[in-house]
C-alpha cells in the first residue's frame, strides 16, 4: 500500500459534488507548481500551483457537465445520483499521484488502506490522469485494488499491458495506433525516408521504439536520424539536433513531443533557417496555438498532424456560462481559481497588499458573456469529447450492473452486486463489456487491453496570406479489427508549404522500376539501395522488387526484363531459306533420278543399258531416289514418327544403294575374271538370283539394326535449351548412341568394301571402266561421310539436321552423277558409241555379253 510519508500532506485544488455514487477526476488545471519544503509544523503544506490553464479547467468542467447530464437522464442510472470529486494535478507527478491516492482512500489529508490492501474506496472510478507518466504511477498502485481508471489523454502503449495495469482503460487511442496512423500517412505519400524527434519521457521513448520497428515493417521506410528532445532550455543540445536535421537528406520530420520542446526546437530552426521540411505532428502538439507565431509559421506551415477525434457536446457552452463560484465555497476550489484568473480579482480572504496594489475583490457576479475567453469556444472539442465518453462509459457500466438479474449474474453462484457492497473489480468487469453510441454517432467500447476503438483526425496547418493560421481537418484514420488502419484523406484541401504546392519527395533512393531489383548499399539503412538490372532469364514486374524471379522453362525475359515472353522456337523449317534450299535440292535430286530412270527404261534395249546390268541399275536408281526423299524427314518440326522414321529410312536407303554398288562391283570383277581362260566357273555365283539375294541380305541386316534400335531406345523429339538460353531448339534425341553408331558403321563398312573392290579393279581394260566410276563415286561417298561426323557433332540444333541432310544430298548426288552421268552422256549425246561394236571391241565381249544377259 502507499502513503504520503511522514510529512504532512498538502491540500489539493479541486471541486466536488455529493451523490449516491462518486466518480473521481484528475485534470491539469495549472501547468506548474512549487512545493515548499516540509517542516514540523502542524499546518498542512499548501503547494503553489502556477500558470492557470483555461483549457485544463474546461476539461474538468466537461466531466461536471457530463455527470449533470446523466443525472437528468431518466433512462440512464434512474434513481441514482452521481457525484464527483475533481482534483488538479498541477502538471506535477507528486501532486497527481497524491490526488489519485486521495480519491482512492476518500481522505485528502491521509492515505491509509488496511494492511491487506483491501477496503472500499471513496470513488468507484476515476477519469484521468491526462499524463502517461502520472497514469503509470497511479495505476501501479490502484491496479492492486482493481479500481478502474479511464484516461482521456494518456497514450503510452505500455498502459495496454493488462497484467501490469488490469483496471486501466482509456478513450484515446494509444501511441501504437498513433504510430501506425502516422505510418499510414507516410505510406500514402510515399515518404520512406524521414527523421524522428521524441521527447525525453515515457511518451517519447516508447513511441521511438515502436515507430522504428513499425515504420520498416508496415511502411517500408527507414529513419535517417532519431533524436531525443531534452526537457528545459538546452541551446547546445538543440543546436546539435538541428545540425543533424540540416545535413539530412530526409525532407520529412516526425515529432512526438510537447509544446515546450517545439518552442525550443523551432527557435533553433529559425536561427539556422532550415527550410524545405515537411513536419508531421503528434496529437500532443498538433492543435497547440502557441506555435502559430509569425516567426514559426514560415517553417511550420503545411504541417500534417494527428489530432484527437473532434466531437460535439450539446448544451455545453450554456453550462459553462452558468458557472457560479459562489456554489463552490472551498478555498481551493478550481472554480474560484478560474474566476480570479479570468477577472483578475481575488476572493476573500486576501492580503491588504493586494488592494493597495490596485487589485479588486471578486464578487462572483461578474459576467462571462462579456469576456473573450477560449473557455467558451466549443467548436473544437477534442480532449473534452474523450472525457465525455469516459464519464458515460463509467455510467453505462454502473447501469448494466444495476440491471443485473439475480440468479443470472456474472459473479459467483450467478449472483449480482449492489451499490452498497460494490467491489472495484466488479465494476471493471462491466466496464470491459460496455458498448454504447454517443449522440455524435461514435461507438464506444473497450478491447481486451482496455483501449477504445481508435480514431484520429488528420489536421493540416494552413498559413493564410494575412499571416494568420487555420488548422483544418483534411481526413481521418480509423482502426478496424479486419482492415487494420484505414486512412481517408481529402488531398485537395491540404496546404503544402512549398513553391510547387505539391507534397515533397522524401526517399533515400528512388524506386527501382520493373526489370530491376534492389541491392542494399553497404553500411546504410535498408531504404538506401541501388537498382540492379535483372540478369537474363529473370524478371521483376513490380517496383522495388527485392529479387528477380526466374522465368518458367519455356519462357525468357523480355528486353526490359519486366515480363516473361515465350522463348523463340528453332528447328529446320520449310519456311526458312536454309530449309527451302535443302528441300528444293532434295526434290531436284529425286526429279533427276526419275529422269535417269526414265532414260534407262526408254533405252533399256540398247547395249549401254544392257551392258551395265540393267536390273541393278534400276534398283540403284530407286534407292538413290529414296535417299533424296528421306532427307525431307529431317526438315520440319520434329514429331515422334519423323524422329523414328528419319534415321531408319536413311540407313536402309543408303544400305540398299551401297549394296547395289557392292554387288555391281563384284559382278564386274567376276566378269573380268571369266573373260580369262578357265575363269567361266566363277560366273555361276553371280547370276541374277544371287545378285538380288545378296542385296536383300545386306539390306535386311540394316533393317534388323534399325528395328533393334527403335525397340530398345527409340529416337524421340525433345526441347533443347542448352544451345541458347532464349531459344527452344526442337530436335530428335537419337535415343541410343550405340544404335546410331552401328547404323552408320554398317553403311561405312559396305562403302569401304565397295571402294576397295572398285579400287582393285581400277586398272581393268577401258571397256570395263565401270570399276573406275564406282571407285570415284565411292571416294566421294566416303569423303562426304567422313567429313560429316565432326561437322555433325559440332553443329548445334537445327544445323546438325542441316549437316546430315547436306551429307545425304551430297553423297546421293555424288553417286548419281559419278555412276550415271557418263552413261546418260553416251545415251543422249553420243549415240554412235552406244553400239555393240563400240562396247565389245575385244574377245572377251562375248562372255561379257552372255553374263550380262
């Protein structure tokens, strides 16, 4: 428990009204005090409260008015009269703390609870204290007894700690919401780079901690500096702070402090002529008229601030006009203090020196209507509206308690309570459940931390051409359980104190456009960064992206790196020049084969055709035709069937072709040997049936290889992105490298064998020059395919297909021209050489003719 100590306590300034239920109130009617030293006299020590605060007095009168209005309301607390005891804390912690204890104990001159800290207090609830520090001190003690305190101006977030302050409530939003409300304003205008100034007290220090974390988390902003404003006149300290402000690149300054701090701060700002700043005011100074001076307004014009919600209290002005000091006989009545301040007079008793100095005695009949006082200006009731809601909250809680039905109550055994045995904690229970709507239309209820539904007005300081200042409301910030903080602004009404008449830019680094990402500058806050372009294949489609995202597999980054575009597809197409040339060449080769075949068919009875083994020649031409046509399978977008067919068709066609050449070479050698004495026996192995059988067997081996390859590991189409990151190359995966190698190797073996046999027969007589033609054709064939292997391996994508097609066409044309070119020349252009006599000029021609037949 607590007491005032061994010294004599002092008497408190205040006012009271009797009633069935008493509510307490703590207000700042004076804004300073001088407490005399304690002595061992029997007289109580009276503090000297100085500096009468007219608005603080109006706060106290608001509570008196609200109680008077409730007493006249037959629907709220019927048959119950509320009374009040109001004390002046003189803006001094000692006095405010003593006043709170006096209200709780019911004794002004001493504060004695029972040793077990139990007992019924004089008041059932207290409205106040306005200061956070005072409320913390008082609630630490009164919370032990669960005596409810409903503050109208204490905003420290620490007071929301329910375990520490279980009976504390408030009708003003806490600093946490005020911080979030300010962050919403900063976020709305894109101000991510700011300075923070706070007062050196619980109010400022708590705000500083929460603002630093919330600004980064909720608003994406950073503080360039954070300074603490000292109490009292410290010119050197304020000079250092303003020096920091002047050097900073932040154009927005947020100030959580009191009028005194702002006066000292602005004095130094004016002296250094620090201009171009956008000031953001906390509720503690957003409506302070004392700063609207000609010296300060060139710097403070355009200030945006958070202010307590404005309300209307009907009949309040008339109530103030009826203030009568004669109804308050107490020497320390704050009504008498106000009257003396207002009319510059004194109530008796007073010293003779007062009259000798020309002072007047107060009669109590002075008329307030004839005065110019801010007391009667009720157009901007803000703290008063919170006081009004606090009183009504206590009244509705008492009303709910009195309407409790026995047997259905919230307490032990479903019991109710009564005024005569009311415990403070029981009123706290009902206060937590209270929910009502004011005549102004605002809903009042408390959350689990004792905080009311938060709402703030957004104010703007308009500096008028005549030098006067108007503080106008330009929006509001509401708290919502579902939407968070909801900011509503009328931007067209906002006055900006800049030449552009536009809101300033306050950022450490300009936003990174799409296509770039932020990279924090070393040693600086997170808001200071460089914009680095996204690398290829990555994009950012939002401003201020932290990182670039990778495009999906089939997409690539656009040139600006701000969106993904489908990758270009690449394959050997019929529509591109290379594909057109190869297709044309393939069709040309097919056409030439058809023409040659027609020529041979037409001249099939001539010696030239008959002497060149016409059946093998026709089969060879057909196989060459297939070789030309199979190259078309390598052109166009790869499909499963084309991938499977292209290599099989290519392999079988070329084996058929080379097999014909090989058999033809062997026949030439056999015929030459048969022309010699005793060599006719060899011809029986090279008859027409044997020739067809040999070609069929050799071709069947290749067909078996292709079948095994397709069954075991078939070629399939695939999308290849290894060649180009920004392209998809459609190609045929060969499936089995071994299968492909065996296919090519078999063709190579037959080709080499044909080449060797033809090479051995190159020196035969001129009329057997077929061996020379075969040698030359196979030399071309082998040269093309030997060059094909390294070219194919080193050609990416569609160019690998183009190389293979080129090799097919080149080798096919080589065979066609080398084998059939000279014959067509003789048949068409030198018919005189296409005779038996010309072809069979030696003795061996008879056997040769026989064999050919």
